[in-house]
C-alpha cells in the first residue's frame, strides 16, 4: 500500500512569479499583513502559518493547494484524546491485577 503524495499547484518559483505578475513582492506582502519583512520568504523552507495564509489569500488559493505536505496540521499522536478511554481501562485493570496477586 503506497501513500499518495499530493503535488502543490505551484512550486516556489511559480508562487514568486505569480506574485510578481500581480505587482507584489514577498517583502511587500509581509509588510501589508503586519508580518516581519522576511516572513513570506521563510515560508519556502519552514512552516510559517501566517505567511503561508497571506500568500495563499493574495493568490486566491487555499494553503492546502500550495503546501499540501504541510496541511492539514497533524495532531500529536501521543496526546490524542481518542486514547483516553483505553488508558482508563488499563488503569482499572492494573488495580484488579494487584488485588489478584495479593
């Protein structure tokens, strides 16, 4: 069973080109969205949610279309609430094991 990898609609060069065609730069877009000047440039290499949202919004796209490998935001597997019930049953079974051993 192989995992399918979604391709982004635009690669990084396509994103920058689309911005420039519309008369916008990454720095200018960051400033318009009250972000640090380098925020939109950083979105290329690291997840920067606000910058990614600003770029996608300006291009009229969804962030999932531009960065499908980063979205949806994955939840932690360790602290997932769906396992709370199984932990409770393990704790109650532990008490029964102690009584049985005594």
